[in-house]
């Protein structure tokens, strides 16, 4: 069994992680949203995170199909009129932002 890290090294690892989050906030957010949900968290938090993943995946799939159709219409002569696919992408982004904000707020309050 590997030795347990000392308290000082755990603190250093946490500080390194916090520094990485500060340097790359978008990468950290994307990683938080798409990584698999851990099983060792409380059921309420797990349900929220699973719901967020479902919203992300469904919204991305629907938006991708809409963007492809929009571009095909443009190529076939319809022109690049209003990007109507935003009517799906923006609400999905807002829902993901709200679910992420709730999870971060609850995680910060519990620590």
C-alpha cells in the first residue's frame, strides 16, 4: 500500500489545483461538466450532476444537428440568415450554467 501523503503535501496539491483552476478557468469548467460523475458523493448532488450531463449531451446533439442543417441551407442557396439554432444553444448554456452554479455554491458552502 502506498504511503499516505503528509498534510503539507496535500495542502500543496490543493494549492496547485487551485492555481491551475485560476490559470485555465474555461478548461476547468469544461472538464467539470463532461467528466464522469463520481459515485462517492451524496445522492442529491449526484442527481444534479447527472441532470447537468444529460442537458449538456442532449443540447449539444440537438444544436449540432441544427447547425448542420443551417449550414446546408446556406450552401444550397438559402443564405446565412438569422442563426436560429441559437434558440436551442443559449437556453441549454443557461441551464448548464445554473446547474453548475448551484453545484459550486453547495460544494463551497459544505467545505
